[in-house]
């Protein structure tokens, strides 16, 4: 086999499997430890993402590396490689008079606050007291192992614009 032929074969292999800067479409189902479905891609609408840019949780990105179109697999991702461990520091109290006027706080309510430097903090209310409410800014899936069923629906190379933006178009 000449060198030229070898190079061609390698390029072809690279295009058909997932690597850095692949735009990948995946059908996925996400279950928690109890086996309940907590998220899934819509029927016939696989989720597109740009591989190698931290668009999906680190453990899933690692598991997808090198996979080919049509491949199906199941993977369990520990919380640390998913949405992270739960942090007690992300739980805090807010005086009720600091809540938006007219808001009737309820457990489970999701709110967002903007800090002076423009950072948006999302949190949900977990306890309603007389003078304060308790809020939790952990990701709802923090501290949970993630069980994914994945099918790779499509792989294509990203455009230079997509690479510059860090996401799939
Ligand atoms: Zn863009």
C-alpha cells in the first residue's frame, strides 16, 4: 500500500467517528438511579452538539469519543463527571422582603437573580419561612449519577464558524 492510499483511509475513518470538532446528533434517554426517565431527545429529533467544546457533561463527551454513526450504547456517569456534586455553599437564605414584590413564594419555585456584575444566578426555593426563604442554587441533577442510553444519529465535520462560536448551528 502506498503512503497516499494510507492517508486517504485514515481521513475517511476520522470523518465517520466522533472526535474534536465533530458536529454530532444524538438520540438520548437519561434516567436517574431509580430508573425514572428525567430527560430525553424528542422522537426523530436528535440533539446536535459540537464535540470537544464542553457543550455536554464531561463524562458523556468522553463516552462519545470515537463512536461511529448508528452506534448505540448505555453508559453510567458518576455525578462528578455529570453535573457535579451537591454543594452546601449553594444553599442560602433570602429575607422575604428581598423577593420581588407581589411574589407568593412556594417550594419548588424557580427564580433567577442578577448580581451587580451581570452574573445570573438560578436557584429554586426549598423552604418557606416566616421571615426568610431557603434557596438552592445547585443544578437539579447535581449529586446524581446519570444513566444514558445513546444512539449516534449523525456525524459531520464542523464549519469554521461553528468552531469559532463553540456550538453547532
Ligand atoms: Zn453561533
